């Protein structure tokens, strides 16, 4: 029988695309997201300095569409060209695209799923308050909450986070996912009181910085501000993975200063964010992973390619696999 009551763990692009496709075919879907809001790496950080708010797209910098479906997604969410017609960004920020896709979906936020229990056709999800969980630290005291039963469960989190969830109920799927490789990315957000002499975007190789952009140059932003997003290379991020955020922020600030060739103005904002699973280096090589006998599977950009569009394509493929069960 085709699953009708489905849980999706992860409310990024893949999870929301999967949910939209399933609901269009009459399924009941509930998403569980560990963060405060859906969207995954379509993320925006707001920082207030002396009563003034500075915003930074500290995850995905822009989106490109090769296929008609993702192009339609960008049109529906009113994405705008930047820095050229081939690339699109959300207006007034990247998080707007995630909010647009989340409209109408049943999403439980701040829920960190820690275990799948039960049996095929009657799966249960155990989860804690995501705001109480620190990576690498013990889980909060007290029993987790539980939701279900579900006919099927789809995991659309980064593959390394899906592995431990599948290890108990579907070790063969977990084993397959262990072959996927994802790289980290340290991102630094900088705001200056005056303009610095660099182009709006820089893509670099061979040094600590892989990408730097004047975030305030995007459409719908406060053009009078001088807000920058600096993203480190995968190798540099690996080498500095466990450094304190303040140390990373200073190191990448200094690397940007070296590019400018003169001292940078005093910083109004200097913050770092670590994306532990940001870039797909070795994909699964298939649109998604699904076991119709168990009613368990997974999908994400890591299944296909290091592109946001790949996450949507994987989510749609996962929904199709679930419908064929």
C-alpha cells in the first residue's frame, strides 16, 4: 500500500520539495527541523549594532537553475538576479526563499530527531528540543518526545547525520551512505563603517578564502551598509574545524585584509559560523536512497551534486520512490 502518513526529518530544500510533491498526491506529511526555522543553508543572520540591524546571507550565496522545475521555484519565491542574470538570490534575504517554500507545510521546528524506533508501517520518531542540544555534548536529561506512528520516514538531513538514524532500523542503508563525503565550511560575517576597495564578489583558489562577497550589494539589502560574507575553502575549514569561532573570524578577517592590501576599517560585526556539512565532495551517485520494504529512505544534494537544485531534484525523486512503494 502506498504510504499516506509520512515523516520527513529535515526541512531544507530537499525535505520541503519532497513534502510538497507528496502532499500534491494526497499524502499527510510532517517535517521535523532541528533549527529555529526551515530552509537549511538558505540562511540569514541578523546582528544589531547600536540599534542598527545588519543582515548576512551566511549560507548559500546564490542559486542557479538548470531545469525548468527549479527555475519555477525561484520564480515563485521572487528570487532576483545577482551579480548577473545566471544567478539568483532571495529578496530581501536568502531565508525568504525557504520561508516561501515552507508556506502551508506542517513543520515542527527546534526538534532534533535522535532515534527511529518501531517497525515497518508503524515507525516512531524520538526527538529533543533542538535548542538544548550542543554538537558533541550529551543529550538533554529526561526522555525524548515521540511522534508517530508513520507509514514511512524520509531523511533529508546531511548524509553523516542520516547514518546514525538509519544504523538501527536499516543498517544496509546506513552503510551505503557512509560512502558519501561532505566537506565543512567556515563562514565569517563582517561589517565595516566604510566601503572597502574590492569588487562585489571574489572567487579564489589556493588560499584560505574560497569566496567573498559584499552581501549588502544584493537586491533588497541596505546598500548604504558595508556587509561582507567570507567563506573559507574546504581544506582550510577542515584544518581549522575545531578552532573557536572568534579565532576563525580573526584569521579570515586578516586574510581579507591581505587581499585588500591595506588595513581594513574597524569592524562593526565580526562573527564566524561553522557549517560542518556544507559541500558535497563525493555524492551518492543516485537521485535518492529508498527501501520500499521498510518504508525508510534518504535524499539531499549529497545524492547528486553540490548544487541547491540537486537537493530539490533529490527530494522530488524521493517522493516519487515513496509513491511507488
